[in-house]
């Protein structure tokens, strides 16, 4: 594995060397600060499962933090140091990121979401190189298929379940001509865990559950299985995930219109147990066997340890119109499920008073599962296999000077034994400095 990494870096440097002598390349650095404040209104819901924690206490899935709340959700900085298109060192560090704490409210408060170095030219989405190119990237970075732009502050079901979180990776890629591109990745892989698909992840396996009586700061949420953020910042060779991608991009000369489509595949073996910060539950196989700490282990119908994902993502722009489509199919130790998203928004210039533009957006996403616990096995989180559709709609107001306001509403249609109220209203004020 180490030989492969050295080869990747050598290939990228060899390809970059001819360009390093060009006069148009130069050193640069940048720093950006981003703050987000929110008003959140979460519908109150509680669903008692059939799983008995004690003879008189049944496991309950409930709203993470119901009611009206005003909160600072994000305070983060982005740092870049680079040399033309041929070298980049990038860091994105938060000191507060309440909506992506992974996987509970007891997660680290200060963390690097992204931390990587890159050698070579890596065009982003509709940007096309002058010709064939190659790059190598090492560190904590987003998945190759993750959508480049979020039109709303919330996430759809497919993004939450499969590609919202970064992982530790060695990624090589390049273009063939100006349009076709390819990717190959070796990564730690994101551990499998559970979270609510609304803004807050919920508290599952936090210290208070071991008290008598048990208590938590937040509710469990109505959770789904998802690819949690990888732990640490160093490469782990114990369960390497290999990924491949093949894509095509096109754009007109002024890049006002174009599209980028990629097909991808990932595969690795699940660990017996992945340790995660902020919870005594284990990830991967340990979670699928039933969360740790309960008096009775009740497994989902798993077999083997193979984790595999494949799918495609389309990103397209046509003047003010932006459309993002994605589909992912997943196999978790024999548990099969799939997810989709379709999101579109249109930016309209306004220039009236402080409002420079508005962007109404709608997103439809869904999860389909082909597994469930056996009838005689009462699993503590039946929401893992409920069919689910989520509709998000909202509008973003651009105020200029790096400030915008987004108001949105999430509506859920969940295939539970009874009606589940999981709706949420979110208003976000975002300020970018630098």
C-alpha cells in the first residue's frame, strides 16, 4: 500500500513538472471565515418500538430537539496555500458545527472537516483543462460524487445516507482530453452508524444511557443508517475501501451552461466494530448486530461483511437554472437499499433594496430498503428499513457582501406502522468573510 502511495505522488509530480516552469503560475494563499445562525422549528414526535429494554421499558424513537430554537450552527475557517494549478494544501476547520456533529452531541467540538494536499491539475466540475491532465490528492476530503453546490442548507436522504461525510483517502485522477475524466481511490471508508435525516443527528449511545434511569441531552431521532464521518486523520490499512469513477463534463466557453456526470463504485469489508467519538455504540457490524449496551442483541439479517456502493450523479447548469440528480445502490453485509435525489433551483436577479437575487429551490429524495428484522426479532430501530420520501422546498435571498438568508421546510412521508410527523422548518443566515 505504501508503495502505491509513493507511486501516485511520483506520477503526479512528473506530470506537473513541465507546467511548474510556466510564468503564469505563482504562489497564493487564502483564508475565509464562515458563520451560520439558525432558527429551527422541529415537529414533536415519539414512536415506541416493540423492543423491550427492560420488562417495563420499551425503546423509543423520538424527535431530536423539538420546538423553536435559535442557535449558532456553524463557525468555521478555510485555509488554502497553493502554487498555480499544480499544488494545493487545504484545510477546513470548525469550532462549532452543530448540525454535522458526528454522530452525537458529545462529538468533538473542534474538528477538521477537510485536510488534504494535492499535486497536479484537478479541474472542478464545469471547469475544463486545456488538455489531458493528472493529479494526486492525499488526506481528508469529500467523496468524488458529492454534489458541488448545496442550494438549501438541509440535506436530502441520499446525500445523508451515502456521501455527506468526508473520509481519509488517497485519490488519483485525471482527464482524457478536455471532457472525459477518471478517478481511483483507496480510503479508510466511512463507518456505518445511525442518525436522524433532519438538521440534528440525535443522541444514540451517549453516556447518559448508562445511568439509572437513562437520559440523554437530545432525543434519538427517527434514525436511518448512514456513512458517518471517518475518525482520525491518518490512513488505516485494516479495511481499505477501493473506489473508481468515470465521468464526462461539458461547458460552453463562458461556463454559463454545462453539465458534469460521474458513475462511481466503492467496495470494502466492514469491521467487526468501529469506535466513534461521542458514543459507546460501535459502528459497522457491531451496529447491525444491534446497538451495544442493550441487554439483548438482536441482529438484522446480515451475512458476510461486504460493503459496496455504486451509482451516478449529474450536476447541470443552464444560465440561472441548477439541477442535481443522484442515485446510489448499497449492499451492507447482505442488507440492500438504494437512495435517490432530484434537486433544482433557479437564481433570479432582483436588485431591490438589500436583496440582490433570490433562488427558489425544491428537492425530492427517497430511500428504499429490501431488508427488515425477522418478525420474532424485535429490533430497537425499525426506522432502518422503513421506506422514506422527503420533500424539501425553500428560497435563498442573496444580500451581497457574502451574506444570504435561506428559509426552507422539510416534509417527510415515512412508511411506518402509523403516521410519523418528522417535519422541520429551518431559517439560516450565512455570512462569508474573506
